[in-house]
């Protein structure tokens, strides 16, 4: 995921939650190990599908089959609007799928919706 | 190609007329009132599955109350998530209960999201509007 763009959009929308960044699939899987050791669980996971080293679907599968973390909300944020990618992500347990807009202003709107929906309306399982 | 779910239906499984009216108003506020399919109890929800089997297009999402007459909401959730077609549709549990056990069971049974119904009518309607905006205008779900 474009980390700088995402950080800027979150700052613009005054999202106060701390952001932890995993730059590839391997780092994402390391986060799971840290949670197992007692690190704070995230309120929300934004996951790109196209990731170096370990791909996003594999990361999704690992989270969604994990005995303790499978109910963490995972939102796929991908440039792909392909039906097959959307279906596979849902079959692997994604909570929601958003096609990442290329336009920054539109991306800001998406972040606003993410914030109001997932960080204030939705009740997480923990 | 970017596909948005603006023109797809959302199925609302809800038996309480007051709550249903507030959901309608919220959807109307988001200009999506015409996209509501109302299912009034658990048995009707199971009949709705037959309609999907007969070729009715998949909804963008399902908004499900937990306390339903005849077949309860968790049971409906299980039927949807085990159904070969309906399992693809995201299910948002929309319940008056904020009880941890209800939340846990909803997610365990495959709910994609859990939202508590506000007590106050104006806030309820606003939450319904936000739900319709998110699942119609931001999220994409399998066709």
C-alpha cells in the first residue's frame, strides 16, 4: 500500500489511532507473532493484495485461520476491481473490500468512510 | 475497471416496524431507499435464499437483526454463511444488543461487521444512513 499517501489521508481526516506499517507480507506475518507475544491488537487491518515476499491473500488466510485473531476486522484496499479478486478475498474471510481510488481527493473520502464506519460504528470482537 | 455497488440491493432482515421505518429513512437520506429488500422474519430470510437459487442477483450486503421471530438471527446468519451463493454477501449484524457474547458469536458465525442500534431515533437513522453509504458507495462485494 502507498504508505505516505495513506498517512497523509489519515492525517487530513484527523484519524488519531496510531498507525503501524508492515511494508510487505513477511512483516505483516511478523505482526501476528508480536500479537501472540502480547503486543496490542489493532482496531483494524488495512491490507493490500499485491505485496512483496508473501502476498496479501496469504496474509489474509493466515489471519482468518488463526485461532485467536481470526475475528480481527480486515479490510482489503486494492487497486484491483476484478470480480475474481473480490470473490476470493471474501471467501478467505475479508470483512470488506475497497477498490483503492487513484485520485487523492477520492481517497480522502474513502478514509473518511473507513474512519466513521470501522473506527466508530463497528463493534470489534475484542 | 472500477465497479461500485451503488445500484445493488441491500437486504434488511428486520421484524420491528419502528426500526424498519428508521432504516428506510436512513437509506432515503443516502438516496438508496429504492434499493431495500425487506425480509421480516427468519423464515422469510430462508425463503429469500430460494430466490437467490432461482437466479435473483446477489445483494451488495445483508443487514441482519439478531432478535427475530420464528428462526433467530444467529441461525439465519449460519444459513446464509453456509449457503453456496449467499455466503458471498457481506452480513452486517444490526442489533440492539451490545452484549460481548452476542458480538463474539456473530463474528464466530461469519458476520462481516457488527453495529449496535442506537436508542435515540435521530441517531438510529443517521447510523442507518452511514451503513447504506458505506456498503453501497465504498465497499464492493462479489457479484
